[in-house]
């Protein structure tokens, strides 16, 4: 495990804080920097716009998205009754088409019952990274961003190993609003909300088993990371399913707040045939074990807020 705070702090953790966002203006994509008031964006061409007037785009275009399975002690306790559930990190991937953006929509197909949130922070790679040590890995990070690692849990019976259809469906990775550097991510708090009510919370430095520089160095031993690639760093306890109409948000102090709404999608045409194509979504004991979690191992206020958020008055 890697638990010692770097000394001295690398530049990406020590400031000054810089937030870069990619937005759509007049039908074209532009990069810009958020001002100190966090209310305006100064585009690289010199124009300035209020943030509420622009449409956000994903702040990265990865060649690959690599995700750690379990990295928070509370998640380890909930799922495996062990705060350190594996000796070393284990990973899965999401395709680049999973990328979504702040203010976007997440489509829940009509044939899937369980769409689970996992509030996380993402590491975005800034330059080609291969064969580095953990101490060196900080210098290869462009910054951090709030992210939602969403999952269609009804495919766990068939894709438990790869997680391909569980975590890889289109739009299942909202990320943003921007990329932030100059903030000590180890001192921040992660919070996830369902319809405005808190359903996940963790102090990152207290709960993370493996810190981001360790994961980057681990992956880069054998896989070249390219600029724009995304490393998802895991979620704390209380990942649960959400309904159509729900607003799901993840806020990380120092980084910002990412929002995405769940909308209804149809059954895929190939699944609606008389002889459906492929393995169909299931509602088995294993699916429910992951989608519904272990309520006896999570704080009571998360459970209450999750139930309260299901009522229409919060939507």
C-alpha cells in the first residue's frame, strides 16, 4: 500500500489551482480556463462567457479508460467484509464511447433494472507514460476530475470478469465539469448525491488503500498511457441503483460538482427479436448482491437519504 504523503508535494497537488474546461459555443468546441469566481470561462481565443450559458463537453478524449475494482476501505468492508479486500489493485476497462459530460443524460435501457452510481475522481494523463516509479507518476498527470462510474448490473452474470457490458455501455462515464490541477486530492472529500440527498461520502486520503500515483505506476509497468487517458480511482461504500428521472451528482471539494440525469431508453432492437441476440439482462442473486449491496455494513444516513431521494418530491 501507498499511504505516505509526498514530501515535497508535487506541483499537481501544491498549486496554484487551475481548472480547464472544454465547452461548446456556437456549435464549435473550445478550451478555456475557469476564473477565480468559478462563474466564468475565459476561452483560449480571449472570449469570456458565463459558465451557465455554455454547454459542457467531456474534458478529455481518452484512448483508454482503466478502472480500479476496489480501492476504498469502506467499500471493501461493505462488499467483502475486509477493509483491504485485495493485496494489490485489480482493474477493468471501459471503452472510450462510455465518456459522457457534465449536464448530460445517462440512458437506462428498458430491459435493465439496475443502474448503479459510483462517485469517483478520475486521473487524466498529460503525457506519454510508461515504465515509471510511483514518485515519478505525479509528473505524468494532467489533473483530476469528478466522475461517475455507472454500471448496468443486470449483465453481471455474464460479464463479471470483463465488466464490458456492466460498465462499458455508451454514456456510462460522466466526467467533468473540468480538469483541475494544483489541488491536493489526498486532502479532499468525495460526496455523491441522489436528487440532492447525500448517498456516498469519504475523505479520500483517509479511505483510499492505493493512491493515484501508485495506480498509474502499476498500470504503466506494461501499458503505455497516452495524453487524455483516464484512470478511475474507485468508489466508497453504498453504490446503489437509480431510477429514470433521478439526478445523480458527485462533488469533490477542490474539484467541483458533476451532474447527470437518468433517462429512459428502449429495449435494444436485437434484444426484442423473437430469438433475442446475446445474453439477456438477468435479475439473479448475484446481480442483486452487487446492485443492492449490504445495508448492514453502511452508515444509516446513507440508507435513509437513498430512500428519501426515491420520492418524487426530490426529483
